[in-house]
């Protein structure tokens, strides 16, 4: 059945398919005819070459393990710093323990002699206890000033006033402390008195702290009974087996937390007189054991009691940044890390990387030998990653800079290399090839010579066409005058061929007619191809058909008739 537009449905479908196919062909042809400048092509070649070269070098360095050399170096530094600080703490604490034991031995002998002189410690008056403390004050201050400690004290297992209401938990004694300067520079600290008779402090040139008290409150000292009980239960053992290191502790009224070395005072007959102690404060620990933070700003060292797979820095001391305290970190638990860099996690999940090592503060046979301490040298895992990758970042930056320089060089070289070619093409388009300068590029100079010779031929052909056209025009005029007949009554051969040429134009197809019309407008074959969106080979195909139908043998002959038609 006919459709509205006068086509059968089959014909309409076929036309639709043909239109779609023609559209695809036109799109493909236009894409194939899109041009890319020679400079862009040359730049792309140089840029790809640079990327390939740099990428190959980068891959070779990766395979050679160049990017993995930073982590072993940082691990080696951690091992060295860990061994250094661990060794220093172990040596210093053992030395302090030996001196404390030696002083406690001498002090026990002095107290035993004093007790013998005054008839025993029981029932002694406050004046007699004060006289004992007065005898020991000078030695205590001298010990404090000549050892790496923040405080030294004596606690007698005796109340100053046995009849006082709080006599059950108050004990007579003497405590001197040094206030470390809040800096890491060495400044001579001053000695203050925290506990003991005021007359003893004044007699030895020690100022009373604002929090000074006469006696110790042993109910607030958790390790007091522990040390004395162990001494009584292990009577006869050497004092070098009975000393004890406390966890982080703050004396009532003091302003600085400390680890306290406690040594019991025992007579030869097993009588326990009390306890002698030396304290290592927060600031002193920080001054002596802070790790080198030149490369790792937030690295810190910690000494805390070991509890299973973890330790709590709040129970020990921390050395590192000035703003870092033992309470800052909290409990750390071990977690398996990658390679030789184990990871520790705090209660909030924050990770720390570094080294940990068990520190034994007690000799074999000590009742406290099972209590181990953990030394840790740690930093936040983000700092570790930044330090390990820092050298790689520098190399990555170098690679990026090298690529950028390569791209600029490719742009410069391509532009400089193409400049004479572009100049030559501009001269060719200007059709003033007589003044075109040589480019020193063999191929371009040969092309210029060829085009120059071709121009000469075109000019000669043009003159010949003009002469022939003039001759044909004159013959046509003569033919009109004489009836287009020769003396023998026949048509001129030239006019006869021309008339036949005119008649044959009707035999051209639509496309061939379009090509011929463009020749009439003086288009070249290349210009015709661009105008009709066809290839140069298609133009040549149409040319052959046109020559055959119009009875000409070449484009030169065709142009003769074209000029006659004009």
C-alpha cells in the first residue's frame, strides 16, 4: 500500500538504510580526513619517548630495590638507639641500686649502733629520733648531690609520737628532694626538705617546701609494707637481693612523680628498722634518656612494668618531647607488624612503631625477680611512614621534575625543528615560490624545486590554452559570419568537436556534472575532493568517466573546452 510520501514501505525502509549507511560513511570519511599538525605529532613522539625512558629507569630502580633501602637504614638507627638507651638505663639503675644497697648497709649499722646506745628503738623520744636524723642528714644530702637521683629519704619504722592518734600509720623520717629545672640543660638544682624535723633541714641548709610535713603517712605509700614484709620473710638474705623498684609514684605534697628505689634497713639480728630510698623523677629521666629526635620529632622512650603482652606507660616514666607525659600514651599492646618493625597499639587504636626490650632490675634469688620491666623506644606509625618514605618522596619529585623538563624540551625541540618547514609551507601557500629560501632540509628543498618546475609548466600550459582559446573564438566568430561553413561547405573540425563536446555534457551523471562544474570554476582535483567530501582517487575515477563521455583524452584537453565555454 502506498505511504503518505508516495513510497512503498519496502522502498522507504531501503532508503532509510541507505541514508544511515551514507551518514556512517560520511562520519568515517570526515574522521579520516581530520589532520594533526606535524609539530603536535613530533611533540607527542618526544614526550612518549621521554615517558618510556624515565619509566624504564624507574622500573629498573624498583626491581633493584632502590626504594627499599630507606627502611633498613631507619631500622638500624632504631636498633642502635634502643641498645644505647636500654644499656644506659640498665647500667644506671644497677649502679644506683648498688650504691643504695651500700648506703643502706652503712645506715643500718649506724642505726644499730644508735639503738644500742639509746637502749633500742622502742620507746625512744622525738628528741632522740631527731638526733639520729641529724646524724644522717649530711650523708643523705651528699648522696643526693652525687648520684643521678631526684630525691633521697629515710623512713624509720617508728612514730615520732607513739601516743598520737595517727601513730598507726605515721612514721618518722627524713626526705630531701631536688627540683630539676624544667629544661634539658644542665643547671645545678637546689635541695629542699619534704619530710623531717625542720631543725634538721635548717642545720643542713635545706629549705622547707610549702608542702613540708613532719612525718610520713605510710598508708599512702603502697610499697612500704611490701618492702618491709619481704625483708622480714627473707631474713638473712643479702640486701642486694631485697631492694625494690616501685612503679611511678607521687609522695604526698610532692609535685613530681618518681620511680623509687627502696632498700630495707635491717640489723644483723634481723631487726627491721625501716626503709631507705632514692627516687628518679620524671624530669631527671627525661633529661637523661630522651632519644635523639632530630629526624623523628615525636619519638619517646618509656620504662614501665611489663604486664603480659603489654605495658602501661602511666605506671612508669617517659622521656621524649617536653609536652609528653606518662599519662599521655596509656596502655600499649603488642601487635605483629611488617618485617622488623613491630607495632604497638594504645587503647584508642593509635599505632606506634619502634623497639621494645625487657629490662631485669632484680638479681636471681630476689623475691621480686618475677617482676619484669619493659623498655620501649616508640614513635607514632605516621611519623615512621613519613621518615621511611621521605627519601622516596624526594626521588619521586625528581622523577616528576625530570618528566616536566623532558616535556618542555620536547616542546622546544619540536617547535624549533618544524619552524623552517612551516615557513616553507607558508611560502608555498603564498604562491610566491620564486623568493622561497632554502630550509637546509633535503626533502623540503626537493619539494620546493619540484613545485617551482611545476609552476613553470602551468604557466606555459596557461599561455598555450589562452592562445588556443583565442584561435577557437576567432574560428567561432568566422563560422557565425560565414554560416559556420568552410569553403567546401563543411563545418570547421574544431567547431565540430566543440559542438559534440557540448552535446556530450548531457550524458554526465549528477556526480560527474558536479565535478565538471567545479572544473569550470577553476578548482583543482584536490580542492574538488575537499569540496565534495570524497578522496582524490574518487576524483580521478570520475575524471576518467568524464574524459570518456566527453571525448577528451586528458585534463589539459578538457580545460581547453572549458575555457571555450567560458
